[in-house]
């Protein structure tokens, strides 16, 4: 039976936006680097992230995924925002499951909804919580789990000067879908840290850990990224490049080293 090579749960990455103190305020160019370090805010950002990994299985397969990750805020009232975060992956892989050939297409989509206060009452503290949904949008059996899923997600972060530290977590259970495919029960854990320097540069460190409860399998990639905010005309864009080290992989998983690239289109509130 065909299956996806990783449990299809949300991976948030290092593309963040907003600050607790200014979630309801207008953005300026000077504010953008600070806001990009924060996962929840009323600022629209559209990250595009590419991950590249090699060394899958006995055929030494490779996998590249391009993820579109729009973050769209909605102001509910003066005290609360609703932040939507969606991940739409486009995947190319070759011989990931032994001599299984090439696959190209969409993977499964995840959408998270965070209810977040405009002011937490503690300077620099941001938090949000809500549901996460897994949608079986994969266009090939090898690229998704063919399951509908849902569960809780939450995030908390603290900004102190140029440093942002925080933690994001979620859990997804499958509840419907193809009965011939394996059920899903997976936890996602992401501690993260971002340090801003030289006004437009940021250094990020995170681990995007997944634990598959059904198979007792850990996947632990650690990403170190360097970002720079630039402008194309009047459009702010955050460029990112980095390396990935797999501290733990499933059997047949990727080699220890991979790469990450990305760009984030930023749309501050005017």
C-alpha cells in the first residue's frame, strides 16, 4: 500500500509576522523586521518556502517541497484577532520509497486558526490558540495520507529587544478518509528563536519535530536560517536561506543534511 513518507501534519517554519504591542497598529518599514519575528499579528504575509532533502531509502531518493504559507489576520473586535495560517505544499520526489519513480503534485494542506488577544497584558508576550485542520489535497498516493484530520494548536512567544523566543505545538487526529490508509495521530513541536541585527538581518533557529504515535517514530529536523529584508520597488520581501540537520529520522528517511530557501511577501497595514 502506498503511503506518504512523513506524517502530514503542519510545519510552521521560520516565517513569522507581527508584535503584540502593535497588532492593531499600522506597519512601517522600520517595524517590519521586528514584526517578522512574531508568529501572530494583524499583518498579511505570504511566505514561500523551499526545502530540499536527499538520501531517502535504499535507492538514495530525493525530495523537494515548495510550500505556500499565507498568514491572514482578521480583526474580530478591539480586543481579539483571528489569525489564519495555511500551508499548501507542492512536492517533487524521486525514488523516496525505493525504486518508486518520480511524483510531482500537491501534498496535503493544513490550516490553523489562532484566536489571539491584541494585548496580552504582559509587554512583549504574544499567544494564540485554536484548531488545526488537515485536508487530503494530495494529487498522488505517495504525496499524502488520504485522511481528513483535526486537533488543537497553540503558540506562545516573548519578544525582548532584538530577540524573540517561543514555542508552537499542535496535534492532529484523523477522523475520516480512505479506510485502507493508516490512521493519523501525530504531535508537532516547534521551539524557535529569532535574533534581529543590523536593522534588516535576522538569524533564526528552530526544530520542527513530529512524533507519530501510531508508529512510535520521531522526525527531528533542526533549521538554522539567515534572513534579510529587501524591497522590490515598494514591495517589502524577506529573503531566507539556511541549512537543515536531521537529528532523528524515520527508517528510510533523509540524510543528515538538507537546505532551506524562502521569500516572504509582506503587506503592512497602511
